[in-house]
């Protein structure tokens, strides 16, 4: 199922929860947004809609890294003395070498690291866990761990801590049910899906 459909289902999920709780307009908007985002989260393991939104272009990041690398080399040779000169220049060349190999898929890992740093700085447990989730999603195969019960349980902790942080009714359920709708929509329970989801990873590879 494509990202637009997942997002639409998540939007409806958030709205239904807000409607049942008789949430005020601002909280309704929040719950709808959380339902939408949560319904897209499992597809961070591919280059989908949400992945493109939360990551910078690798070309922009690569250009910035290359400029910094060149400046570091120049600065090291002009201002550095002895071993510091070679360490600085070596660091610049290393940065250039890494930037040349940088692909868009690596940007999700970098984004995850940034989210973790933000979580530590703000002392927000949900943000720290989300950063870990994003990094894991950048390495796993599509429709594997992010589409499993293990992934759902991990995301459940993220939703719980976000709920505790915001103290708004419906946050936990909008996030969790939004996520669940994605897994159901990608499963073989729906006849138009040729592939299913590996719900019981890492214990069982069977698709459902």
C-alpha cells in the first residue's frame, strides 16, 4: 500500500479518536497529525514520503561536508604546527572521502543521531527512543522489524513517553493505533497485497 493511503488511514484514525474524546480543535489537530505521522513511521525503512520529509538532501549535506573539509585542510596548513597540521589536514581529507560516498540512505542515520542528541539535550525520553528507532529503520530491510510486533512494542514505548510528556488525552492511542493500521494495511489479510509482513521477527520469518 502506498504512503498516501497509509497517511489517509492514519488521519481518519486520529480524527475518530479525537471525536470520541470530544477533544477541542487544537487537540483534534494534534491527534490527527500524530495519527497520520504514526501511520507512515513503519515505512522509514524505505525512501517513502515521511523519510523524504525528515531528512536533508544528501547532495546538500555532501556539499557542506566538502566545503568544511577543504577549509579544514587549508586552515591546517596555514595555521597548524607540527603534528596538529597533519592531523587537521588528515581530518579534512577524511571528511572529503566520506562525503563523496554519502548516499541519501545515510541521511536517515544522521537524522536519527540528531534526534538522539535533541532527546538528550531536552531530556525527553520519547525523543531519545525515536532517534534510536530512526537509526534502526535506516539499516533494516523493508517490511521487516518496523512492521513486526517487536517494532510495534518499541514504538509503543515512544508513544507512551510522548503521552506522558504532552499530557493530552488520546496521544498514546492515536500514535499506537495509527502504527497498527499501517501493519494491517500491509498484511496479506488484505487480498490485494502480494507481500505480507513478518510479524514475529526475529523468531519466525513467515509473512502474514
